[in-house]
C-alpha cells in the first residue's frame, strides 16, 4: 500500500474517533453537563485519562494525515500551507492533552461552582487549544480558496462556512459565555472534524485514482 494512502486514512479516522470517544464520555461521566461544561473538562477526574488519550491520539492522527496531505497536494493553491495548518491543529490537540484543563463549574463532582483557580497547566491548555484552533480556521480558509480556484464551489462553501461557524462559537467560549454557546461550540467541533475527515477522504480518493492510473500506465509499458 502506498504510504500516502495509510497516512490519509489516519486523517480520515481522526474525526470519528474524537467524536465517538467524546460522546461516550458525555454519556458515562457523572455530573457532566454539555450545556455548562466544555469537553476539555473531561480530562479531570479518575477517568480523565480517556479524554487526555483522545486529545493525544486524535492529534497524532491529524499530523499523520497532514503528512499524507503534503505528499498528495503537488500543485494548486495551498499545497504548502494547508498541511502545515492541519499539523498546527494536531499539535494544538496534543498540547491540550499534555496540559490538563482546570476543573470548573462543578466538574468533576466536588469542584467549586463559583471559584476556579487558574493553574499554569490550565493556562497552557488554553494556549495550546487556541494555537490549534487558529490552525484549523486557517486551513478552512486555505481550502476554500483552493476549491474556489479549481471550480469546486460546494467544497469551497462548506470549507468557509465551517471556519466561520467554528470561529464564531470559539469567540463565544473564549469570552466566558456559557449555556447554549457550549452546545454550539461542541457542535462546531463535531462539524469541523467531519469536514476534516471529508477533506482527507477527498484527497485520498484523488490519490487512489492517481495510483490506479500510474499502475495502468506501467502495465501498458
């Protein structure tokens, strides 16, 4: 199997893994309320290792996928910077796993509802997440331009809309808002991961077609 294929397959798998593991934790973690708590808070408590692993594994898969993306995008707008921005997002997720978010808003059970101490690792978690989110948003813009230039309007619109939705909800979370914005941000995370999986799948199909064509040419010769 060509190296590009399994690298891109890692990128395709990243989103579904993150979403499934996150949804499972929401269902089983006592006291977690998605309308009040950010998913990052799942890194706390005796089962916090699950979300930490989720961050690390997903980040690693995205980086592998971005390497495959770099090997596959040999021409066109964004062939250099799109993979770099996806790598940036993967690094941000790994950083979010290495630096645990601070407990808050009563989660895990027993944490203060009103007073939340900001630790150095909590600050680093926010910094790492912000860096990753910048990479994600930048990648949506780059792919929107790439698809527009190649006449793929549907892909261009879905790319820029993903970036707009994610940026809007992230600003809301960063401003300290709670309630519905938590759910909207979680939905934006899901949408962005599905978009990334679709992008990797799109590139994977194109790469597979190229490999098939090369194989046919070799057989003819």
